[in-house]
C-alpha cells in the first residue's frame, strides 16, 4: 500500500512539474538531490563543481520532464540525466583522454582480506584519485552498472577503450590499495 501511495505521489509531482509548479520542482529536488549529488561527486574532483553539475542536472530534469514516459523508474531516468550531464562536463574539459601507459607498473598481489577491511569511504577516496577517464569508466561500469558497449556510446570511445580503461583503473586501484593498506 505504501509503495502504491509513493508511486501516486511521485506521479502527481511529475504531473505538477509538467504544469510548471515550483512547489513540485522543489519537492523533486529535495527528494533526489542527495543521491544525485553523490553521483556528481563520483565524476568530478571537487564538491563545488559537483554542486554546479547538480544544478545543471536538475535544470535538464525539469526542462525534459515531458520526455519521461512513465515506464521504468523515475529515479533511474533522473540518474541517467545526471550521468550524462557529468560526462558532458568532462568532455568539455577534455579530461577523458587516456593518461600515459601504466602497463609496466608493478602491482603486488593484494590479499582479499585487506580489501574486506577497507571502508567504502576509503575505497571511494581511492577511486577519486584515478585519472578522470579511468575514474569515469570505473564509475560507469562498476558502480552504475553500464555495459562496455553502453559506456563506449556514452563516452564516444570504442568498446575496447572502455574495457582497457576499466582494467587500468582496477590496476591503479590495486596499486593504491597495496601502497596504502598493506
């Protein structure tokens, strides 16, 4: 019953946003801003830029709300807008280029029990230290759950580039874990 009430309330908010009601936009913002800010923070290096992306993303949500078909999750639809907004920002900044090769970096074997002891916060801090292109692919694949073909299309790169950047991101994370936690 509660889920049905939430869906009705959400649909009412969506309809009110489509009608240009400011109170509905504010409600949607307040409901989704914390999660969307978290998404923005994962893609950019500082909170100020993430807050700017949050505002840009919500502007897109409210200007494109008529295109939400009602099939699927509204939050998932919003999430895709925010991921796209972050990718557009990173492309404009031209930071998605692949850094110099890391193929020759020695990475000691990481004991799985060490990984289990690392907090989610520590792991996210290590992810934030990755070069922007690696961090973006890692976020899209490992956290957002996109496939390499989807990432390739979103980032306008080849599928092989997506795969190699993800593998290199993992290598760098393993190196950072070995350096900081062993």
